[in-house]
C-alpha cells in the first residue's frame, strides 16, 4: 500500500475554492485508490494536507495519476497555493487501529 501526500499553504481565503476543486474523481476507486483525505490546520487554517492511499505499485500509481489527469488538476489549483511545503509518495509499513475503531463503537 502506498500513500501519496502533499502539504500546502494556501493563499488566504481560498480554502473553500481549493476544497471544492481538488480531489479524486468518483471513478478513482476503480484504479487502485482506496481512500482520500483532506486535512485543514487548526492553528493555521490556510495549511492543508491531502493524502490518498493506493493499493498497487509506484508505477501503477503514477499511471493512474496520468489517466485521471492529476497534473491538470494540480495546475488548476496552483493559483490558490502560496507554497508546497512537502510532497511525496510513501510506502505504508505499519497501521495501528484502536479497539474502538476496529469494533466500530466509540467508547466501548
């Protein structure tokens, strides 16, 4: 399992537009993508982390990004981005879940 992730500092006041425009298409699951998350900073509301989990090889992830038009999407939101702080693809080497997450019942 791979995780593609980017940390961006957005231009002030552009989060809603960014959140509305950036993300995988509905068909992404058919191409190996299993989850997408967008996080917004609590202390700095202009800091956004996006990451997606991909079940496949790096070559397959890159092919999927090309097929889904990731570069075009990234270029479309570029005017909203002040700075890219970090960007990369990582191999998931460990996952831990709490008992509550596994059972699906909080507080049990």
